[in-house]
């Protein structure tokens, strides 16, 4: 991967750029961790990251998740500036950065791929609770090798906004469907899928926690269309269907908050340097 496009903040004065990147970091961190159950508000997230202090009565785990995600965002920007291609080592380092709750258990590694099968549950069309088993550990290395090839293939100079949304949705959806880590797959997907978006000169897509039900349901509906998900061994087996297009449409709507922040920063820049 090489840098081909100006970043969405390159035209801004240093102080305006710093404020914008702080706002986006706080927003991205708050929403992504909240989707996984973090109890901190956007205001509390901003306070913790700005002041380095804790919020009385809030779990230490929630504070650590916020710090971990904010550092992971820094790593994402760093990859854009330094990496020629994204590889497994980069993913493992990002996983180690984001997951601050370290359990000393060989069956739950932080960094490497999962070594045990992982599961979730969902309610099917018959209103029954059903198990879902994600792809078996023996398939993960091959699947993620293919996923990384797909990710690196999206770094092109012609990625417009529509293509960037489709790239984000494809990478996000396939990552969480593979579920390569024992934990943190959602957070990693929402970080990594933004790499082509950022490289195209666009602000990140941020899934709002207020839309958690529709977002999670859309992911689940798509995964329900994958035959024998536990035995998935090749990305070509993932369908390109109506459920996937619904997720693309959702992702386009999830740009709203970062676009608004960028518009505000542009307005400050224009006020300082009127044409």
C-alpha cells in the first residue's frame, strides 16, 4: 500500500486538524466500544482521553477499552502513513492494542488467531433461539490470507465515495463473518474496514451505537445466508446478495456524523482564510 490521495484533513491548519482528529477519535471510540456494551458516554470518553482521568463509579474495564481503542485508531493512521501492504503482523498488533483486558489463557490468545471455535446466538424467523458457529480455527489462516489480499486490493487511486462504502461494507461483513479472533472482532472490523476509506481521502465510517439493533441484525441476517458457516474455507463461498447490499446502504448512512464534523472544521478553516 502506498499513499496516493490527500487525507481528509491535509488541507486544514494544524490546530484545526488536531481538533477535528480529536473529535473523530472520541466519536469513533465511543460508538465502537458502546456497541460492545461499554457504559461510558461520549462526554465521559472525551474527558478520559483528554484529561487522562477516570470517571467515578464507572468500571475500570470500560476505561481501558476506551484507551485501547483510541490507541488502535492511532495505529490505523500510522499504517496508512508507513505500510506498503497490511499483513498478519499488523492485524495481530492491532488486536493487542485494542484488547486491553488480557486473560492469561492459551485458549483465548490476544494477538494470534483463535484456537477454539466461537459461537453466538440469534433469534430466527420462527422466533426460536438458535446457535451460530463461526468458521473453524483450522480455516482461519487461509481465510484471513484471502481477506488481507482483498483489503490490500482496495487501495486504489480511483476509489470514490460509493466504491469506498462498498469496500468498507465488504471488508467489515467478511471479517465479522470469519470471526478470526476469540474476542474483539467487531471493534477490529470497524477499524480495519476504514483503511481504504481513509486512504481514499474520506473521513471514517462510524457505526452509531443508537443503531445497534439494526446494525447487529443486518450482520446476522447476512450470516444466516452462508451455508454451513462453521466449515467456511474460502471467501468465494460468501454470497453477494440482497442482505449484503442492505449492509452497504447502512454503511453509507453511517458517514453522517464524521461528515458533519469535517464540515464544521472546513467552516472554521474558511472563516480563518476567506477566499
